[in-house]
């Protein structure tokens, strides 16, 4: 049997896209391998959100030159956001590349494979490749925002919401296959809508499916944290009490220049409403946006302190060709490094205390291995006894070991 090696860069949406593409390759007779040396096909699913992410994917592709030379019948597919941005230009620099498939072409991936002439077998029904407690379901693609630093709208296109019938069918299938946790995915996932139906309705419908124990969603946008959404989560314990809500900055001025569509004040109102409902909140922050002054950066630090994020992914601003912010005057690398360092230190301290305050609290853990799992608010927890993977365990937090809750159970 031919073997498939997958290298994925970037976000959870990319992981889900890799899973979808892999299913089509498995249907063409491939079996997955984690060993590149024994593989017959390498699928690289790429990210271009920051220059560094794109570089990593391209340097991996560069290393495959020798791999292909060793056995020219091997196949290389370069897919995803960097593939969308760079297109067939890539074949000039990397002539040994067999197929380029951009992020916008994910729905046509099977067709592309068929037209490539690389595969002779008649495809079987696609089957998912991964095994865990979490089933990913993409509910929308693209983005209708135009944040001034971001390349996503240009590589993924405008919003396209998938029909609720299809989403519910996929989620039900995942639950029946043994995935008790469903994660709904989209670039602005909570912007999902359909005639007569909101994201809040969809959350309730997915969580009511047989076998679904917990529902998460990534990445929501603050603009769609609505009273309806808050009411839905309040009344539905299956919706996890954790939200990854990218804030990007704590300064109203920078948020405006980023074209985020909210101010510090409206953001704080929404974050407070989520905290009142028991949500742990993690976030994304960009440091060193071109117009960010030391005072603006202080505003971000004070927001981080005020909100007490359970985790924050902090990025140095990276100019992306074709975005409005890429025309602006950049900060020096030294300033970016300094600000990132200060922010990371603050975030680390806060995350540690977010774990410590859990001591004494009741938790519900979805087991991902016999002794470890994640709580509804997305903290890792270690149990004393062993439990079946996929079971839900109720316990109380007794102690903390670094970033691991230790339960009484
Ligand atoms: N759609 C999500 C939102 O707006 O909340 C974010 C999705 S984006 C794929 C993931 C993260 O990458 C963003 O939240 C942002 O912090 C970061 N990011 C995007 N463009 C960036 C850039 N040009 N430089 C640095 N970080 C960037
Ligand atoms: Fe990029 Fe903004 Fe869209 Fe998020 S909302 S994907 S940051 S343009």
C-alpha cells in the first residue's frame, strides 16, 4: 500500500482541512505514515498568516528536493494559504512539485486530484484519518472583515456559510464514530448564519445530537458576541466554558487602525459578560502594529492584566504584502522583540495564577488518555485513577503542578 505523509502548518482550520484532504487521498488507496522516508506522497498544508509561517513551509518544501530525487515516482502536494498566495509561481522555484492546491480550492480538492493524472485508482468513499476525542466540523469558510494587517480575506475569500443540515449530519457522524467533543470551525466562526438560524441556534442543535458531550468553537470574533449568544451558552452546559477570543490590542486607537470594528470599552463589556458566565478566556495579541505607541502598548498590558486571560498567543506584527498596514512605517525588530518579551512575561504570570485559582473547584474532565483530559474551561487535568478515553469524569481540583490540574477523584 502507498503511504501518505502530512505536514500541517497553522491553525485548527488547517488541521481540519488536512483531515479533509487526507480523506480523499486515503480513498485513493493511501495509508497514513508519520515517517517521511517511507512515504510515497507528501502533503504540505501551509499557512501564510505571518512571514515566518510561510518560510517554514517553503523551507520544508526545499528539503523535499532530495527526497524526490531519491525516488522520482514520489508525489508532492503543496496546499493551503501559502499555496493560494504564491500559486503556480512555486513550480518555477520548486520544479519537482507535482500539485499546488490553494486554500480556496479545498472544496474542489478531489476534482483536482482526478484531473492531475497522478492517481489511477477509482476513489472509495472518503474516511477521516485521525483518532482522538475531538471531531472537527468546518461550518464556514473565508472572512468578510478587512483587518488592515491580515492576509486571510485575500487567500481564503469572502464568507461562505455551510448549510446547517450538512453541519448537523457531519457532527452526528463524528459523534457516532466516537468523538464526544465537537469543535465547530471558521475564521469568524460565530458569524455563521442561515435564513432563520443564528450561530446560537446551531450551537444548541449540535449539542443536542446523540453522543455529543461537549461543543467548542474556533475562532469567534468579538463583534458576534451577542445577547442571543450569551443566552444560549448560559442555558446549555454542554457548551464548553472556554472561549478563544482574539482581541489583538488593548488600545482603542490601534483597534481602529487595525479596522477591528470594536473599541477597548465595548470589548471589555463583552469580556466581562463572558466571565460572569464562567468562561475562561484565551486570546491572540499582536505587538508592534506600525502605529502602536508606547502608550498604546501600555493599554494592551493593562487590558491583559484586567481580563486575566487563561492563555494568550502573542505575535510580533508581520507585514503581509497587499494589506493596507504593509504600507505603513515599521517598528524596528528591537522594539518588536522588547514589547513581545514584556507581554510574554506578563501573560505567563497570569496563566500560572489562572491554574492556581482552580484549586478547590469542581471540574468535568473529558478524558483524552487514561489519566489526562481537559476541563470544560480548557485546562489540562490529571486524574488519580484511570478512566476510559472519551469518558466524562466529575472531580474536584486538589492541587496544581505547573500547568496541570491534579484532581481528587
Ligand atoms: N479570525 C480571527 C480573528 O480575527 O479573531 C483570527 C485568525 S488569524 C488566522 C490568527 C491570528 O494571527 C490573529 O488573531 C492575529 O493575532 C494573528 N495575525 C494575523 N495577521 C497577522 C500579522 N500580519 N502579523 C502578526 N500576527 C498576525
Ligand atoms: Fe483576519 Fe480580521 Fe478576518 Fe480575523 S477577522 S481572519 S484577523 S481579517
